[in-house]
């Protein structure tokens, strides 16, 4: 009798049964494999708050896909293993993030607000896109009071008592939001976008002379003249539809031109025949 290899004695039924067992264990194994990396990603976003696109690519694409080899024994194809790793990783990341935002340990947990605003800013972005942001703010403050949590990390205040503590000389520092607003200004940033308090104070010192009580009183004559011009233009257009935004822009430019340059550009009178105001709007970052 010829000796036979060990493989020839393996029952095909046993092989199929083992294969079914291996596939049956795939979902819980995929969950366990992606659990720790998903939690770590949540902690990275929570404490480090990465801003660069490459870090988002690493955390949201490369990290979950790097778990694919660990799931290969439980799936018949590499694409299925990659999809399982990626989807499980993101589900855990989102679940951890949402759980933290609605938990009592969140720094803003004590402030009232809609549940959906605590979870994400997506709904608020939809409201803002529809042009109803001001109405939504007003409704939230009417329902919840002077301080409302309008986002996972955002509060809205509706009280004059917080103006000086927040916006005064010793007010709160400007957040990273301003970096996004002035992303194209690398070498030099306009005054409103400067986050460094010392640099802001140094640049503001140049402008401060123009905002003393004496200087403000001197602007009254210029302002009264331009308000009269604006009212006169509206009086000649009674019964007509006017673009209020355009006329206020013209009024603002005429006032600034008189104050800063002493020059009568007369934007309201000439209504920007060369498209200068349009050029200014297009140049804003």
C-alpha cells in the first residue's frame, strides 16, 4: 500500500465547515481590529485638531486601509476586506465623536441647545445656505435664552454684557477660524484677521489715532453730508425698486474716501461707471 499524504485524508465537508466558521467570525473580528485605531483617531481629532489636508487623508483614508491585511483571512477578496476595515473604522470614529459631543464631560455640555447642533454643524450649514441663519439664531435665543449652544464647539451670545469681555481690549483671543478666513494672506494679514495679540496691538496703534473721541467728532460733518446724499437719491426713486445692498456699498465707499483720502469719488452720484466697486468685491479673499 502506497503511503498517502496527510492532505488526502482531509474530509471536504470539514474544510467547508471551517471556511463557514471563518467567514462567520469576520464581522466581530473586523470590529475588534478597527476598534482601537478608531478610538485613537477620535483622540487625535479631539486633542490635536489637525488642520492640514494631508493629516485628514492619513487619518480618514490611509489609517483604515492599513488594517486590510489583518482582515484578509476572514474575507474572500482584498476589496471586501478593505471596505470592511474602512467602514468599521469610520463608524467607530463617528460614534466616539458623537458620544463625546453629547456627553456630560464635554466643556459645553451645560449650555442648552438643539440636540442636532450638539452633534454636528451640518444642519446649521444647510440653514445658512438657505439664507435663514439670522431667523434661526433668533428662534434659538427665544427658546433657550441668552446663551445657546449652536454647534459642537460653538456658543451664540445675545446679551450686551458680554461685548466688552469678549471683544474689548482684554477680550477673548481669536480662534483658528480666522486662519481659514484669511488663508491667502501669508506675508501680511489685515488687522481684523491678526490673531497674535502683540502684533494686533502694534498694528492697531497706527489706526487708533483715527478713532479717538476728537477724531470721531470730526467725522460728523462728512457723515451727515453723505447721509443727506443717500436720502436724496432714494427720494428721487420713490416707487422704484432699488438694490439696497448696492447703494449702501456706494455710500460706505464715499464715506471712507472722504475720511481716508479727502477725495470726492462720488460713487453714489456716478454709480460706479467703470466697475471699480465690482473689482473691489472680486479682490476680497
